[in-house]
């Protein structure tokens, strides 16, 4: 039951990530005239990868767990760089 619940949540999050997240990125790039991740895209990606990692662990499937754990690690690195190198308001 828990595995199917996480699978359903993961499917919904991936759908939101692809539709809403990428749309917010396109709008951000069009309006701001510069590039970088939109906060919504990053937040959806982060939540999706966390839930995917939990789902892979609960289902004891290494082929699902490993890519999600690698993605989570790289998103943590991106988050660290974002907070370390963000522009400070003067």
C-alpha cells in the first residue's frame, strides 16, 4: 500500500515537474531576459527526486533508487551553489 502511494505521488510530481515547472522556466527566461533556474522548477525537481528516492528504497529496486539518489545529490550541490553565489542586494 505504501509503495503504491509513493508511486502515485511520484507520477503526479513528474507530471507537475514537466508541465508546470518547465512552463515557469520558459516564462522566467522570456520575462527576465537572462537564464537560470526558476525557483518553482528547482523546487519541483527537488521534491520529485526526494520522493523518487524514497519510492526506490521502499520498492527495493536498485534501478530506480540509484538514479534518484544521484539526482538528489546533484540537486543538493546545485542548491549549495545557489545559496553560496547568489547576488546580495545592496
